[in-house]
């Protein structure tokens, strides 16, 4: 790798543009600003721009507001609605899938179209968004379509006017700032020099090892990491379905099986959510539908799980004339506010749509109900204490720390459906 000082001799004279200030982009912007870089964050929502420029944040993430507040106060971080000239452009926008489970890279393409007019010789473009294989190459092509005055990088050529690389995020919500710094990172470039150029930037804040490869391998690595998790969660979820049928306590079963030195079964749940594990395997399936058989089966098992939980709740509700159901948790995992692809939210939405009973929703990490639930007459947003006192049926959908502290004596007269095993 070439000397770090050759590309970024002084952070004070390097401007970085981060396009997308969500769960990944904002922490990246904050960490880079804390290292002395001038960071301009681009966001399409005016409310988020105003919040950040006032040193506040719009997501729940430990210590992030403190980092953002300090960076804004120091004049190292500001947010804007439109891209500006910079030396480095980091793209951290969503990559959802369409209704037919095909990857949607339109947000990336829109970001490229927005930054293309500002590119100049020597600039670096880094894609952080998890993406289908080949997306980094498509970024090169999209830029070339708009800026044919710039020489694009090629795998077998070191000379180019700009550098393009993919550095997929590898962070866990709730621990993002720590993992941004401590985790190993994979960087794939259009050319080896592109990967080196990006690595020289990431060395400013990454304490983990940086592994260089090509763009396609880096893209596939991130997809495989999440597909691996999805397959293992599907095994646990399938076990829980089987145990329900055979009258076996799945939590005890897994605990005992995991006593084997080479067995590590994950915990089942109401499904799989979040923007990564619930989405990324579909990118592999879309690229190779005839080969991705285990990956597809795992996705189908995990996608089916919310419906099975819903049926279990409805069966319990049928035993009561006017059921009152406490739904504990809406986020897709513990102690965060992220509702993206959340099976918990999906289950509560279905309960409301089917008018299964009065729903008392408890979610300590958000301030108001999402619009899909707020419009329902059968749903109330309440504190945990009220829900525990009033409900006939208690459904644990997310294992937030507040729920684990519930007095077990409160559960005795209730019907309990614990999809997370916190009261096992």
C-alpha cells in the first residue's frame, strides 16, 4: 500500500461529502469529522438537515449525538440538501428490494447523478451501501455517462482521474461507533490503486485490519455475511416451529444442544428484520436464482415466521370475548428504534388490520407510533406498566432491556406469547 501521507497529507485540508445521513452515513460523517476532516453531509429531508445542524440526531444510537454535537460545534460537520464540491464522496443510501424481491439501486444511481457534476481529477468515490454484485462497476459507468471528460478507472490500469471503491458497512445497531472503529473492513476497488486510495482514508479511523480486494468480491462478501446469519436464524426458527408441534421447550432444547463444544444454535424470534439480514440474501438469490437454494429456503422460513406468530396470537384471542393484547416492541431488534423490515411491526399491523382486539403497544425507543398504527382506532401507545396491568394477552416481540425486568408475578394471570424467550 502506498504511503498514507501521499493522498491525504492533512485532514484539515480535505473535504469529505457523505451522501445519506441515516443509520450508517451519520455515524461515518461524525467519526470522520472527529478525526479533523471537514465533512458535509447530504440529506434529502430538510427536518434531518436542520436537526444535525443544531447538533441533534434523528436516530437512537449510543453516544452518536455527543459526537455529532461536538463536530458541529467545532465547525467540522454540517448538513445540506444539495451536494457540494469535495475531495471524497461517500455514498451511504438505502438499497431496498422491489415488490418482486429484485434489488433496487435507484438511490445509489440518484446519488451518483447528484455528485457527478462536482467531481474533479483526484477525487475518491466510496460506496458504503450494501449492494448487489456489480454495483461498484455500475457507479463507474454512471459517472462516465455524465462525465466523459474524466478518465475512469479500469481493473488492469492504474492511471485514472478518479478512484472508485466499495467499503461495505459492518456495524451493529446499538454499537455502531465502536464497530466503525474496531471492526475489520473489506475494501474492493475497480482497480488495486482504487482500493489502496480508499484504504488510506479508512486508516484514519479504523483500528481493525483493512483487507483489499476487487469490487465484486467486496460486494459479495457483505451479502454472504448477512446470508450466513439468515440461514442460521432460519434453522433456529424452524426448530421453534417443530418444537411447538412436538410440545418441546425450544429454549431449553437450544440451551442443552449448545452444551456441545461444536454447536452454537442461535435464538429464534418472530422473524428477521432490519435493512441487512432481511434484505441482502435476496440480492444473491436474484443474481443466481438456480443455485441459491439453501439461501432461498432460509429466507422463506424467516419470512413465514411472522404469520405463524400472528396465528398463535389470534388463537389465544379467540378464548376471550374482548381481548386486550399488549404488544411489547416494534423495532426489529433490542434497544434500538429501527423499524425497517421489522417483523414485530408487521405482526402488530396485521393484528390492527384484522381487529383481533384492543392493542396496547409498548416501544420505549420511539416517541410516537408509526403512521400505519396511529390511524387505527384499536391501537394505543402506552407505557409498559399500563400494558402489563390492563392486558389479557402479553406478546413479547422485541427483547428490550425494559421488558426483561418485568416482575414475573405479573404474568401469572395472563396468557403469554414470548417470541424472544426473555421469560423462559
